C-alpha cells in the first residue's frame, strides 16, 4: 500500500492510497481457500475442487469481497500509520474505471478531531441550590395527581354537556358516504376539551344531552397515521348514551386505597420520593448549566465542520418541525431563518463542549462499564418490535459507531458527575419557585434550546429578537433536552409526570451515524391504529 497526503488544511485531511493488484490477488487466494471446503462441483469430491475452477466459478464475487477487505484494511492501516483520530467515518472513493487485475486507487477524505490540551479542572466553583421536599410540596403533588385522576358521575338526563364533562357515545364514521376500518365504536368515553380526538370532534359535543343523535363533521389532520384518511373530510353519526360530570376527589385513606396503597401516609411517602427526585433534577440542571458555562468560557479551539453540520441539522430539523405546527407556519419559518447563524453558533458550542468533556473523561479514566452498556442496549431495543430486538442488539454489539452513539449521553453525564465531585460547591437552600426562576433567568437571557433531540444541549446567549409570529417551543431554548436518565424525575409513583424541565448536554464527541441505520436490520415497533382510530387525534 502506498499513501500520499494530498490535503492538510485545518482539521481536513485527504490521502491518495494505492492498493497493489498483487495484494488484492493474494486476498482472492485467501478467499478461495476459505470457501474451498464448502464448494460442490460435479466430478469432484467435497472440498477437492481445484482452486482455478473455484476462481472461474466465483471470480467476480471473490474479487469484490477481496477488494472490499483490502480497502477496509488499507483505511485502518492509514489511520494507524498517520495516527489519525477521525471525527466521523472517513469518506472513501474508489477511482472510476477500476478493473480487476489492476492496482486500486483510493481517495480517503476525513476530518480529524482537534488536539486539545489536557483541560484544567482546577478552580471550578458551583452553587448548589437545594429545595426541601416539605409536607406542603408533597400535598401539592398529591392534589395535582388527584386532579388528573378524574372521576365522573352520572348527570341528570336533561344535563347539556359542557367543557370538562364526559359523554359516552356510540359512533359510526364515513368518508364520502363510505364507512372505513376503525370508524365505528360503542360506549366510548369522551372528555370534552381533553384534545384526545381529532380537531373539532369534541367541540361539537358541547350542548348534547342523553339520547341525542348528531352528525359531526370533521377533517382528518394531514399528519393522521392512517394513509387513506389523511386530510380527508369525514362525518360521524353519534348517539349520546350518557352525560357525566366531574366528581370531586377527596384525598384520604380511601383515595390512597383506590391506587392500591395501604393508606394516605403510604401515598405521601411515595410522593415525597418523587418530589425529591424532581427537585434534585432541577438542582442538577442548574448546576450543569453553570458548569458548562465555565468550561465554555475557558476553552476555545477549532471543531470539525462535519460534526458541526450534523449537529446543526438536528437542531434545524427539530425547529422546522416545531414551526410547522404554529398558527402561521410561514411567518414562523421566516423568523426562524433570520436566526439560522445563531443556531449554527450553538451547534459549534455543543460540539466543542462534547469534545471537551470527552477529553476530560479520557484524561481522568471515566468509563461506561460493560453492564451499563448492556443496560443501554436493552433499553434502546425496546423501541423495536419484539421479533427485531435481538437483531438490533446484535447490530449495536457489532457496529462500533452505533455503540459509541448509544454510549455517548451516559458517558457525558458521568463526566459531568466527575466534575461535580472535583468542583468547590457551596450549598444554599431556596424555594422551588426561586430555583425555577434561576433556571428561567438563563432562558430569558437569550438562551436558545432545541426540544428533545436527545443530544447535547447547551445554552448560548443570542440577541433578543422582536416578536413576529408565535415562536416555536424550541426557540425558548435552542439546545435543550428534556431532563432524562438520573436527571429526570423518576416515574415510580402513579403521579402526573413532572413538569418538563430541561437540561443542557453537549454534543457527543465522536457522534457518527451508522452507515446503515439499525432500522434496516430491525424495524421500530409501529403502533397499530387504535380500534377507534376514526376519532383519534
């Protein structure tokens, strides 16, 4: 193998690699030897087919396999020889016109990770704002949960349904006068105003009473999951069987027993655990923001453009999805375009922080154990159909890039926890309102965060923009993740999910999409349309 460097500019590298025909032919011989014991040919005993006949029978396939293996080996050798640390998977191009029996000429292009001086972690100072989970907070959580566990009681037959009431209906849907699958149902409970059904369905039930029959006219949303119903106008013939009104929930031992608990005291214990975890999550979010701010302020280095572009694209795609659901999508999109460069700067910072945390972790021996990795793989496999989970797990275990991508968020959290241990931390007790206000103050200062993209989310100050169209939820904070893992409130009690709080996370240091998504090997589980799909939102 001959190698010539053709580009060395910043973090970009390009090499011209020549693989000799002799090397490729030797690999073909190896391929012949490996398959010879299994080749069958009339007139020859099993495993005794001459190599020249095997080459004649399987020549093109053997040559292709040999060439692919030679290319893979050459790229690995190049990385080792030049001591390259690729930011993402190198791009490898075989010259057009290559013919079997000739030397193979390759162009290998890549961006390398920057050389980062071992980051100093001395002098980190953080304030830990803590909130006690007192009785008042616990009762507030129980009351919040009780309000969600609505019970309904029968109303007089003359009662006209209003917002917040529940109606029990039979329905039959049709499009262009023709019934469709899943369009009929009996005894379906509909809470008016819950927003659970397609737009307009619930609103038209306001004013109905027991025994009424009514035809509801609606239009299926363009994003409706059933292809032949998307955007279609439909009619639902509805018969109202009952109207029910909300019943007050009394918080006592009986209420706790209805949840399968022994007493109200047991419920309080359970809720206290959840409140404590919510508050701990808020505390961690605040501390992590301040930590990342200090790291960002004290480190500046070039980052690989391809990593920035990948990170930016993830931010942008999510933002575009958000603005598409605004009241005036076109106006919201136009405003978003004005902020494009601000979001690109955020992507740069995310990537830089991700590389920095990775460097700190490696320098100080932070690791994700094999048990933790196995747990991550099993959790990720749950999004696939049961019959595909095994293939997904095998794929991740065999593909280093896929495994690294899965591992990155946990690794970064462990590095952050390591830095917490090294920082000088002062504690101050405060209230939940003050802690949330401190987090919101970062948002109001102009931080931009992206919604739930599952990657690093950092917050960068950006100039205030005058309000135009309603801003997407993502714009409030451009690089933010829904709090998760240990930072998210545990869902161990049957309580309402904690109010969505976010925590910034820097981009994975060596994030690279697998060449073929795991979905090609294992399809994600798809939710089948509900039986009452016709009325589902």
